[in-house]
C-alpha cells in the first residue's frame, strides 16, 4: 500500500515537472490576440488523467499552474487561473470517460467531449471572470470571446489531444508500472 501511494505521488510529480517545462513553450497563434497562447502542457496532464485517473489530472494541472505563477506570474495569476480552470474543464471529462471505459475509442470520445466542454467554459469564464479581471474596459466582449478565446481553446486542446493520441499507446505501460 505504501509503495503504491509513493508510486502515485512520484508519477504526479514527474508529470507536473514535465508539464511546467512544456508550459514555457508557449506561443500565440492569432495575431489579433497575442496574449492568447497555445502550449503543450496539457499533454502530461492528460497522460496522467488517463493513466492515474481524473483526480491525478486535476492535481497535475494545479501543480503546473501554481509553479508557473510562482516562477512567471506575468498576468497576476489571471493567466494561470484561466489555464487551470479550462484545463480542468478539458481533463475531467476526458479522463472520466476513459477511466470508466478503457480503449482508444473512449479516449478519443473523452478528448472531444473535453474540448467541447472547455470551449463552453471558455465562453462562460471569459465573460464573467477573466475579462472583468484582466480587461475590464474591453468593449467587444463577444467578438473577443468568439474570435479569440474559443478558437485558441479549441486548437490548444485538439492539438494536445492529438499528441496524446499518438503518445499514450507507446508510453502507457510505463505509466502503469
């Protein structure tokens, strides 16, 4: 029992470390909104969610964002809060669906459902939380959300999901040891 807990904690730590490194490899994809970045930090989070369960995915997401805030924190925590909440909106449905019914079909369904849920949450969270915190004087809120926030959210999670789709079968045995 003690070894399995230690193994679980170690895997969360290693995946969190990889996630924070990948978080720094961020870049804008829409010139009109250069502050909206895409990164690959959801890859280890999703790998952890698939291999260790949804709670592990949320823990990795949390650790990643706390560390990013501690080391970078350029947005006063708003960027990390957005990354955390949207990451959880993606990871939890994806990992829950896969956790309940293993298989590549359910992994893909989970990632699609997670991406859709994250996009819906992007609309809600941007309108009621992120924009009031970071851009309180933004005039075209719906234009920003529909032309910037939602497309970047969709692209980020689809790209991360595709990479996990390719990686997971190759490294799942390592994650389950």
